[in-house]
C-alpha cells in the first residue's frame, strides 16, 4: 500500500478527507452542496470498504464515527427535497464534534503510523533469515535451572539475488510473533499495546531466505538497546546489506523485550531497574558482559556454519565489526576488548560499561546525541576516556537534532516529538545513521580511500581521539 509523508497511507488519507468533506458539505452554498456530498460520500464509502478488507487501524475509528454522524445530515436534503435544514446554531456544535473526531483520528494515525522503511540505496537486493544457537559451555544465569544453557537468536540481512518473493515482516517471522514483540515493546516503555498495533502490519524490503549473492562480504554484528529487539535497526541493517555487508543482529533472551524461540516459547525481559544507582550500575555491568559474550559466541557460530548453509563461503570473518545501540553499544565495546576477532566498533549512543582494560585497540566510531543538562554527567567523560585511550584512531560524532531513539527505527513509527526521536525527521534519521556508519565501515573494513574525518564531519560535530594522540 502506497504510503505518503503524512504517516497516513493513501486509503486512510482518502477516508479522512472524504469524511471531512461530508461535514463541510452541509455548510456549502446550495448549488455546490449536492455535487460535493455525492462525491465525498462515494469516495468515503469505497475507501472505507477497502480499509475494512485490507485491515483498518484503530486510529481511523474516530474518523469513521465522525463521517457516519455527519452523513445523514449531509444526504437528507438530497433525498427529501423539501426537508428543512437544521438551523445553523443547532448544527454547528454537531459539525464541530464531527470535525474534532476526524482530526483526532487523522492526527493519531500520523503520530503512530505503520512504518515505511526507506528503500536501500545500494546495488544489492537484501535477503534475511533467522538463526538460533545454544551455547553448551555457558549456563543461563537468568534462570535457576543448572541444565539451562544460554541461547541467542540472530537475524541476518545479507546481499541477495533479486527475487519475486514476498518481503519480510517487521518485528517477526509471523504476524503472531510480530504482535507479541510489538506488545512487549509498548509495555516496556509504559504505553498501551494498541498504540503500536501498526508495527505487525509493517513490511520491510528484505526477502526471507533469498539466495545469497556471489562473493564474500564483511560481517557486522549488532546488539540492540536495553529491552530492545534484534529488528530495532532494520532500516540501518537493510541499507548496510544493500552495500555489501552481512548484518547479524541478536536477541538477548531475558534482556530483549520479547524473544520467540524456535520451540514457540516466548521469553520476556527480566532486566529491570531497581532505582538504586549503584545497584543499577552493577547490574548494568553484568548484563553488558553477558551481551558481549553473546556477540563473541555468535561470531564463533557464524565462523562455523554448516557446509550446507546457504551463507557458507559468503561471510568474510576476517573483516568483522561489533556494533550496538545504547547498552548494545556498551556490549560492542566490551566484546572488542575481549575478542580480537572484531576489527572495528560502532557505538550508537551507548554509555560505556564495565572495566576499561584492556585498552580498546580497534578503530571505533561513536555516534551520540547532543549533550544536554539532562544527560548523565558521567556519560561524556567515560566515553571520552574510552576513545582517547585507544591505540587506533577513534571518532565521535555528535549528531545535531538527534535523540537517543534517533539511532533506531523509532523515528519511523513513533510520534515526532524531539525529546523522544529528535528533530531530524522520519526520513533523515535513518539516512544520517546509515551514512556515517557506512563511511566508517568502508574505510576500516574495506580500506576505502578518501578523507574519513572530512566525511564524518558532514554528519555532525566531530572529535578525533586515540591513535597516540
């Protein structure tokens, strides 16, 4: 379904405009009233029927209610030629109520749209698949069962051959999984689940299990934010894959909002704040360490893919980046310290956690939101120390207009409130994040020529550190 910049799809827009026209028709001159009423009624009826067939969102219910209340008053003079119109001072309150209902529904639909993912700009089509692994050497510390072993779920986006198959859902392999994850995400931020009920309807650009394109591609592992999910940066992952990278994003059971396992079990988050700063810091360090171990374990499994796996021979595991958002960014920093198989690090607005030794020797890119009085005063000094102690040249870009969720898919489906998703806009947020990270990855993993510092400075305020500085 075609989507437009307002956040309403075409059918929703037609339904809202025709409903509004039905209300306004009552106030038009007599000569224009019949034509406008009939045209608006026909468009409303057809678009409303089409919406019921394709799936109507709750946001449109007030629009339908407003139109249904207004319709009898709009059509009755056409049916009964001698019918007297209700006096204007009696009709005005009803018209105002109908307009308010229609506008409220339209504004809510605009604020919580079905996300439309930007078309990847690279030369490759994008495929995706989901894998699940259990680590026999690590017990699951979130449960009391001594036989329980740590399991992670990974979703891969990769360069693929073009295929006519249907594209993948957002948030899950099935509609049920997508709904489960959407409700968990809403609950995690204190929102009623129905506010994000558009997410299960969203489709991405990736083709499930599409044939892999020929070649060997650098690998980018990704850890989401606290209570985030593996798909939270789908727009970013698809863009990287279209430019010749394989992105493997992880679900961390008991930390991600909801993880649906292959056997049908759903594991929800068990990582909650205690309200005590020292205790939360200790817990955060522990959770970050678990995530870092998950990243290393996933890399090991990707290195040892079965010979029959379609991706075998296409992963260049000699060129690997550890990346993450928020706590996932902290996990990426820790994973790179512990595991020298990672050649580069990208931290998307993540506060560094855990020990600062050994030194972070891999080149690192940190993208941050603007530092404000509300920012944790420890964040910038801690991040600066990590980057300045590194042996490689490291980069920090402060992106103007960005908020914490600007570095995720959040701007595509959350209300455009600057304190929530920044002021970059729904289209600009994913472009900035993908553009900066692609420039860094191309330079570090592909030894691309050019002035990396100059390119990165185009995305915000640049600070260069490490590398013996």
